[in-house]
């Protein structure tokens, strides 16, 4: 009856108010009281009629409960009455969302949310050029997806408002660095739940011995304690890559071990299931594969380092950048030469200057070799200010109160990414039998 349906929906509405862009499929248009009660919580309402009117109460009291949480897209949940109905509506919605995908070439990347340092802007943590095999793109084209991997941050970051703010800041940073939502897809990892479903599937074929060899797990477990999340997060990273059939992954050299693991997992899955579903991912390196700390050039520049002078942040003022570079560690030899093993501090500054200016290290040494550390630091500071401060100004503009551009981009990006993920995960489920 209508009363039964309304009672069930009232219980459900309390749990779904916070979810945006929900899709409600009403099986009986004449149940107006039900429709009016919940329609305000849904972006789209699709009305379908059932020939068997006597089944209406069961539709709402049973199937709404059992289908709650079946994702059509990361922001769209389908409430339906039968598998055939769900399939038809999901297909229609999938085509509608996929039609919003950019027609030009696109790429995919993963960035962990936190305050944005120069190291994050130079390598974007890890990225993927997703081509062919499971994606809708043709073999000659690439789809670019940039994922803010906030689930990875749970291994080190407290959840709640801080993580949400950091996630939004990372999105603003990537947009300020030049990502064009018309040419690529930017989304938040947790808004595409297919990542975690694939992680579990891949975890079931991943030997624990491989995970125990991960250098970052050994290092971080000594300082921040060990957890299942810290131990298994490389499998989630593999899912981030393999879900989109990625073949080329821009990484820093500190992430090559994890990428090798993703390749091993893909090969093991393909072998165990007698399939070639997952292509082999390969690394793409930039000129600067690792940016080192200004205060300890033997360690990489890190957003999480407690010493604020160890990293250049994209939101730093010109004065802060000058002060940090001026205090950067060098050595007693006043000449300039590039030798990362013997002279890590000077070599780090030369690498930074080369990356920011586009000049070769040899060219810089030839020009400043007799001028000493002071001249190098001064030239590097002015170059950093010229290249990075405009990005900081753009970030401030994007996160200003009342500016919803970042949020809009992430919502649209999640829909697009979910459409791709749905299509690819359906093929994976078919192989594993789920």
C-alpha cells in the first residue's frame, strides 16, 4: 500500500539526504504522496508504470531496501523493482552521463590531498594515460583522468573537515596549474566507489609477500605505526590504475616500486583468469623524477614534513619563497657543480632551477659557476616566484568564499569517471563471476 511504501521511504530518506544527484525511479506514477515526500531529495525522477499493480507495495518495501546503495554512478543511486528495469534505466543513465565526456584526448592522474608543495606540482604524485583496452577511447587516442586519491590519505590524515578541505585545495591546485576540465577529467577517488570494489578483487590475487617488501610501508610503519590500510594501499593504487585500463603512468621515481607491483598484479590476474583484460602499465618520467628537501637534500621534498622550510608551497608568498631558498642546505664548496652523491644540496638547487626555468643544468653551471651559492639561490628564488606565485594567486581565487567552480568540476568529473569505471568493471565482474 501507499502507507507501507511511505513508511519505508521515510526511513530511507534520513540516510540519503547528504548524497547529491540521486536518481529516483518511481514504479507507479499514481503514488503521489510517496513522490512528493521524496522528490525534493532527488535531482532526477523517472516515472515507470507496472502492469501488475498488486506488486507496488512489495516494490517499495522490499526492492528499495535491497537496491539501496547500488551505484549507477558515484553520485547517482538507482531505486528500482527488478533486474531488467534496473538494467534498462542504468543503461539510459550511463549513456546520458557518458555523452558529457570530453571528445578530445584526456589523461588520468592521482594526487593525494594535502597542502600543495612544489613536489606535488612537478610530478602530480601519479598519473595515467588511459588508452584502448577497456576504455571507450580508440587505440590511437588517450583519455586523461586526474584522480585526487583521498582514500589513500586516510592512512596518514585525520578524516572530517580537514580532509574535505585538503581535497578541495588539491583540486583547486591542479586547476590552477593548468588542467582544463574541457580536455580532461578531474574527480575525487572516493566519489567513484568502483575503485574500492576493484581493490578487493585485486587483493584476492596479490601475495602478501609482495606487499611486505614495499619500501614505503617499511619506512612509514616505523614512524606512524602499522595498519592494514598502510599495508594494502598499494593494491588500491593498482586499482586506481587498472580500473581505467591505463597504460602510461607519470610518476616520480619514489613510486616506481608501486607501479611495478601494479604491473605484477595485472599480470597475475590475467594469468589466473586466462584473460588479457588488464594492459601492462608503464611509467612516464619527467625531467625531475624526484625533488629533494631544502633542509635535508637526502630526503624527498614532502608536504608532511613538520619543518615548513623544507618545501616550497604553491601558496607561499614571494618573501617566504626567498627566505626558504636562502636558507636551503648546500655545502662548504663555494663553486657550483652537479653531483647528487657528493653534493646533494647544491645539486638539488640546480635541479629545481633547471626544472622551473627549462634550462639545462650544464647551462646554469656555465653561467653561474664562478658566482657561488648566493647567486644560484637568488636566481632560483626569482624564477620560483615568477613561475609559482601566479599559481598561488589562482588557487586563492578558486577557493574564495562563494566560488563553486571547483565543486562543479569535481561533480562533473565523478560522473564521467564513473561512467568509464562502470563499463570496465562490468567486464571485470564478468571474468570473476560477481
